[in-house]
C-alpha cells in the first residue's frame, strides 16, 4: 500500500497544502479553512490515490487548526501536530531562503516523511478545546483588566465625570465576569476529570488556576515525552557556550506560556510552606550550595511532573 504525505500550513482563512506519494514530485494547492473545502480535498485525495494510507502534518496554530484536526480524526487519517520551533530549524536545514505559505507546507510534507508511523499520534480532543477556550477568555479578561486600570490611572488628573464613571463601571464588570468565568471553568474541569480534586488535595500548593492551564497542555502531549513537555513550558535549562573560553550561567529557556511559569512559581512558593516533600527538596538543594532561585525552579519542575503523572494515572 502506498503512502501519501500531506503537509498543511494553517492560517485563519486558508490552508496551503503540499502532498506527495513518492517523495519526489509534490503537488500544491490552497483551499479555504472550512469544513466543506477540507472534505472536498479529502474526497479528491481518496479518488486520486486509491488504496493509499494518508499521513498529515501541520504546525500548532492556536485554534485555526481546530476544523482540520477534528475532520482528520473523524476520517481516521494519521496526523501529527508539529512544534513550530522544530519546523523552523528543519526549514533552515533545507536551506530555504524564501518563506511563504506554500514553501512552509512543502517543508512540512518533507519533514513528516522522516518520521515513523508511530509518531503520528495526534488526536482531536474536544475537552482540551473547551478548557483552552475558557483559558483564552480568562487571559483576555486579565489583559483588559490590566490595560484599563493603567489607562484610568494615567488619566486621573484629567477629570471627565461621565467618562470616568463609565470606565469605572466597565472595570467592575470585567472583574465580576472574570470571577464568574473562573468558577465556571473550575466546575467544567471537575466534571470532565473528577480526579482533579484529588490531585489538588494530594499536591499541596497546587490550585485550580494552575490545573486549568496545565491540563490542556497534557491533553495535547501525545507526541511529547514528559521531558519535552517540561521544555515546552520553558522550565528546561538553556546553556550558552562558545568554544572553551565563553560559558554563561545556565538559565531556564522561558519558552512557552509565561502565565504557566508564573502559576508554577506561586505554587512552589506556597508548597514551601505547606508541602513537606517540596520543602525538603528545596532545603536540601540550598544546603548543598545551589542558588535559591535554582532550587525554586527545581521545585516548580517537580510540581509540574507530579501533576502530569497523577493526571495521567487517573485517566
């Protein structure tokens, strides 16, 4: 049975696609990013390449890949969601000086041919999409809250009574809506995964805010090891060396969500007071000569791994 490799560059309105059955000649086209266009492309592939196995690859692109991912899952096509950072380096490897959507889709099609069939593990998960929508909405409200407070403060010496009252009312509405969404998101999380409550109780220092951010990451982790996931959220060390003469102090990479790291930091600080396992780890590292911040980051990583393991054990 022949294999057809399909690379898809996903954008808001269109999908740029490159595909090949022999790895030598590639066909390219662009379709709309909607259900009817994608189903039409599936039909074209199956009629053109009869009795073939289809392997799809695409980069992680927030919610724009939602329709494609869902339809691939429903039609039992093999698929893999690729880390954009990985693709960036692979395209450099191809020595591609130009960059556009068609070239990106061609690069993806070539890259997925280097993978094993077992690597195509990505699946569609509606629960992950639901939780991510809550998180994105809450994040938007946090940003609006901060921006509005800063704006009100910057205008405090410019009294415009009606406008000032309107802005104060809007700020109050945003704060109240954020509280309601946080409660609703917590309720939805527990309904989807009841063992979340035992995780919160077992790992002192972990709250629902952190769990809401971590669970969607874990649900899309089919293609990543725990070590890779830890790197994905920016907790892995980054080493800078040049020959034997230049070597800078190690720092965490800080890739991924800064909010996740902030919540892990707050959880670690709380765990130092209420979690004896984390406190023992922190004290042991400090006594051995480690910098306090290094020890704290190690505690953050410990909490991340503990939540990951307990969450997957309960599935």
